[in-house]
């Protein structure tokens, strides 16, 4: 089955710096890619959903890159601020079956003011 | 955005007892999911449910687990009997279609003593 590796497990950056989180996956049939943010004690908040046909997606203060050749998905917070401190999870699903999500183990991001 | 509700938010029970976790999915969604997250670890898929049936389940979905959604009411996860290792946060999610974004509830924190 799908294996999703997420790195780093912990990341600490200063306010204004960038923060990059990367996931690699193994299943070439993977089709949908997601980044979720989870603040302490809260549920998962969808940041972005990426399809296989797209490569670069820009959100508010972040960029998601998808490289299907390398089976790599990354989240780049361009100018981190303390409100970005949270756990971030990538998730991958196939275009078959019932869209089970395979999650990465998460990255705990701390942004130091 | 779409809201998934979960009741209760916290539950403490003695090992061996039965527990039912309730999920109120987004009203027009057709696919329902349960995930388990042990503190500090990744989210792990338990089961998905569509058209009144379990479609897929993981090895974490033990024989003591069952799910149902009688007559469009709550989507429930029942554990009977509970074990110490069932202590975790259980997240419910729902999606409109099989390939659509899953929206997560706030989780139920279950502690088995």
C-alpha cells in the first residue's frame, strides 16, 4: 500500500523566515494531494487540495509544489508568522476506491516571534 | 466552510465498557470516515462508509469496532468492549463524492482507564 513519509517531524523558524515541509509517496496511482493544518486541540483545517495535473499552487502566505516524477509534495510557508505555529499533515489519495487518505506523520512547526 | 460535528468532545470510560462516538456529517455528503490519532502521532484511517455499507477498513478496525448510520442520523463508531489501547482522538470526516475533499470534525478524545 501507499507509504507517505513527511519531513521534518519538528521545525522551528523565526518570524518572517520561510518554512518548508516535504512529503514523499510511493504509489504512482496517487492522484489527489492535500495539506492540512492542525492547531493544538483542534481538528484538521484544509489548506489546499492539489490535483495531479497541477504543479504549483499558491495560497495565502504559502506555496504547494507537486513533483510527480519524484513523487514529492512540499508546502512552503513563505514568511512565517506566529499564527502559523501548528502541526501540518500531508495526505495522499488515489483516484480509485473510496478515497482513503494516507497521512504523513506530521510536522510540528514553531514560529518564534 | 462545511462543518462536521462530533459528540461528545471528551469521553472517559473503564476498560471493557462500550462506547459510542457520534458524528454529524455535512448534510449532503455521502461518504463517511473514521480516523484514529494517538497523541503526537499521525492520523490513521480506520474505516469508510457509503450507501449504508463499510467499503474499506484498515487493520486498526478491530472486530470490537462497528459503524452505522441508521436512517440518515448520526454516523457512529461503536467500540465494544474497549481496551486501553483504544485511548486516542477519533476524527470523523465526510465528503460529497469519492474524490472530493474530506472535511474533518473536531474529534472525540477517548480515554480508556
